[in-house]
C-alpha cells in the first residue's frame, strides 16, 4: 500500500471510540506515527496490531488546558514533532427543548466544541513547526439544518464549524490547514441499536469517513483550508 503519511505524527482525540479507532488503523497503514488520546484509562486496552506502536494517552480531560498541555508535552517528548491533529472526541444527545434539560446544551458544548478548541490551541505550537500541519475537526451534517431534538447537538457542532473557519483564516499565512468533515449517521453499533430497522447501507461507515479525513491530512489536500466537507453516505 502507498504510504502518503509516512513519518508524519498524527494525534487523534477520542481515539478509542468507533471512528477514532478506524481512523487510527487506517492512518497507521498509511505510515503515520500515532498519539491516541482519550479520557478513559488505557490500562489493559486491547488494540488492533496496527496500533501496537502508538503512544497511548489515557485519562486526558480534553476540556482542561492543563490536562491537554501535559498530553501534548508527552507527544513532543516521545516524537519530537506533531504534523496533524484530528479532533474526533465528541458526544450526542437527542432531546426536545420542551421537556429536555438545558444542562445538555452546556454538556454538548464542552464535549464537542471546547474539546476541539482546547486541543487545537495546545497543538498549535507544534503544528506551526511542521512543514505541513493539519487540523481536521469532526462536525456534523445536522449543524447545517437541525431536526427536532437535535438543537443542543447541532448548536455545538455549528460551533465546531465556526471554529474551523475562523482558525483557518487565522492560520492562512502559515503551513497549517484547518478543515472539518460533516458526517450524517455513522454506521456504529450504538446507532444500529438506537435505530433498529433503518437501512444502514445508506449510512457512512467509519472506514469511509476515515478515508476522507486521511485525505485532508495528506499533501494532496494542501490547497484546502476552511472547508466544511459533507460526508453523508446516501442519506
């Protein structure tokens, strides 16, 4: 297999979820060296063979500047560089405003937007030293047009879109690009359980979404920054 990311160091937040792991495996196959960040403990975690050389950083509070700064210091000590950051950490909650909990708006802001902003801010000094720094955020198609019960989630992901656009402009005179993918429904075990009877063949798979993210991390995407790229399968 061609290895377009050979030698690149890529950090992935939320790396132990369905998308994070699929992305990490495909990135490793393309030659990337990986730092995998997550809030849960990594003690005893069972990873695919492709990830046995990855740097595992568990117990990272991605909403905390101090916690993320410590994780980035570990990455610099271990690899001496950072070339890409994928902000895959996030969460989802469906609820209507009438009868729902307003705390959900704060929770999803922190889970989806603050994590991306905190990790990006901490990573910038290293990314600016790279000849081809990349940030890829995970947005959502629902941030463009929200359905019922999607208000809090869509608002937080709309924030991710605005972060992507504004940071891309901020860094336009550097070698760092900032883009986001906007998936629809991702084919995960949780989504299958929540939507029994759905035609899952129309959903986007983690592997298909990972392929788009890896393109945005590559040299072929050097001319793309500030893009919000829909990746919605056949929905």
